[in-house]
């Protein structure tokens, strides 16, 4: 079988493949690391825009077992799982229930998203928003996962100032029966979240977040920050109360943020880790051993991949995640909930293919090439 693929523009690219990375003995001992996992759509179902999500549960859970096998935790029902972009509330509840049960069976670590997406889009009352959060908080707790209080589109559409956010989150944190992870997702990931925490001025928003965390320190395990601004993340990390973690969601600067400095480090809750799990596990094991040279060497080729994967419009990064999962053999098709496989162009995915191969993330070059040729043929690129 040939490992050559003809790319848009005429280049004949031969995939090198790679030896892969060994599975570690267990999770990292120096960092807490979660991969935000995608869901595998049922390719025979009506997964078109506006249709209820139809999930291939066997393949979806198998992918989570893949992540756990590399010592990573699973961040379930987050943005990477197409939350708000194809994954509806009914499917979200089932996904969390099934994944949490699988985590118990395999001993895997899991957190799960709590949001307000059972409400209709647009503004509503703060009371209804808090009620919706509370309902999902109870569902996640009952499933046995640690809750991640995700940013709410409805709250962003309703709140008029920082005090509105504090009022809703104060109610949730006061009622929480275990420490939760807060969530700050920038508007590059979801434009509907512009001005979250009550201000488009990120300095003001940071002060609101810190005020909330300091008021509820014992109920906050950490905060996941996805602003793609390493300097701002480090500043926030240094100002957090003792014992509160900063989970980086910065898919552009994760090696330096996880590596840290003399004043501390970030833990990880990253969508890119779903695509680079074997490399991430190897890098984290090297960090545990104090081998910073290997840590840097393993992560270095993943950065160009990550920065391309999350290029603007950033919210379509899930298309690249699923494309890579297909090429790597984790699923048998390139179909997504709500037809989101159309979210990236053939030219974008061609570059992604080359970068993933350079990072050694496509161990079976012949399989990846055969699937890439099939995709590009349909896209009008002769093979």
C-alpha cells in the first residue's frame, strides 16, 4: 500500500509515519492533565445541522479508554465534544453518564462540564440560569464526575455587570458538595462569550474571577483558562490562593505553561491533548523525571500542529481533532455531529496532515495515507 498523498496545490507528499510513544506506567505525578475529548458521530444517522445528536457510543468510549491508557484524565462534555455545536442536552447527559461509568470501571480520572444549554438561546432571568446550572451540577455529581462550571451563553446574554456573575456563581459554589473547576473560555473559542465575567476589559474580568475564587476558595479545585494569552495566564496563576490550580487551556503555549517557572506551573485541561495524547504522555513522564530536554524535544513538533489546529476561526478546531482521530485509526469515518466536518477546508486539513506526520502522531502511514487520499479525492484533488 502506498503512503503517498497528492495534496491540494499539486504536492505529492509521502507520509513517514512514526514509531509512536510507549504508554506510561500511570498518570503524571507532577502535573494533573486532562484531555478534552471529542465524540464519535454515528455515520449512518441524520447528523445534520439542527438534528438531535446521534452518537456512536462504542467508538466514543473506546477513545476515552485510549486517553486513560496514556495516563491522561478525560474532560467530558466540554467544547471539544461539540458542546453547543451539535451535542444537545439529552446527548450530553447520556455522554456524561456513560463516560463516568467507564471511568469507574477502568480507574480513569474524569471531570465533566456543567452548563445551561437546556435553556433556549438568548437572555433569560438569572434565577433560571442558576436553576439550570444547579440541575446539571446535580447530574454530574450523581454520575460521579468532578464538575467543571462551564461558561454560559445564556448568562453572557443576560448579565449586565460583574455582580450578576457573582450572584449566580455564589449560589452554585455555596451549594456545591465537592470542589469544582471554574472555566474561562475566551471569545475566540465562542463569540457568544464576549465580555464574560462582566467586562470586555480582561483586567477587570480577572479581578472579578479572583474575587469569586477568594470568597469560595475551599470549593474551587482550580480554574481552566482558555484565553490564548500566556502572560495573562501566568499573572493570574501567581495571584490564585494557595491550593487552587490553574488548568491551562492555552493550546498555543501549553509546553511553557505546564513546564512552569520558579514561581509555579499550570496543570492542563486541553483540547489539543486529545490529538497528541501519546506525545503528551511521554513529555509529562519526562517532566516527572526532571528530564526537561526530553520534555521540550517531545512537545516541540506538536506546537506547529496545535497552532494550525486552533487557527482562526478557532471554534472549528473540532473538525481537525476528528480528522486526526480518523487518520490515526480511532474511528472509521470522518463524520461529525451537525455536519461539522465541513468546518475546515481541504487546504487546512492537508497542512494538518503534514504537521501531524512530522510530529509522529500517525503511526500507521499506509492507513493514514489511504484515508487522506479518499478524503482529497472527494474534495476534487486527483490521487
